[in-house]
């Protein structure tokens, strides 16, 4: 059985470099999940996927890290289907 950290890492491994950058950008934002502050830019500077998972689990603990990951992935996928991207 895999751990949550492994599941998060495997999920981030599937993202393209561009989507990973978007993912990290969303992680820095406050209220990605209501009432939850983002991870500071300094903590994510030069963080690869493994480091990003570690920072998420350190800040949010396991269940919340998974919830935040799901929310960000929804936002990333909706980017491709938003009216703004259709105009480009």
C-alpha cells in the first residue's frame, strides 16, 4: 500500500512542467481552500516535485494536503476549458 506522500508525488510526476509551475503558483495563494493560507514563495523556490510534497505535508498534514491537491488540479484542468482560453 502506498503512502499519501507517495500518492501526492506520483500525481505531481504526471504533470507537465508548465502544469507543475501552475500547481506551485496555486499553492502560494491564500484561500485555495477556504481559511487555509498558502505556502510562502521562499519555501517553494527551487522546490522540485519531491520537495513540494514535503512542504505540503509539513504545512497542511496529510488529509488537508490531499484536499488542496484535488482543488488545485481542478483549477488547472478548468483553465483549459475556460472561456478566456478559447479566445486565444
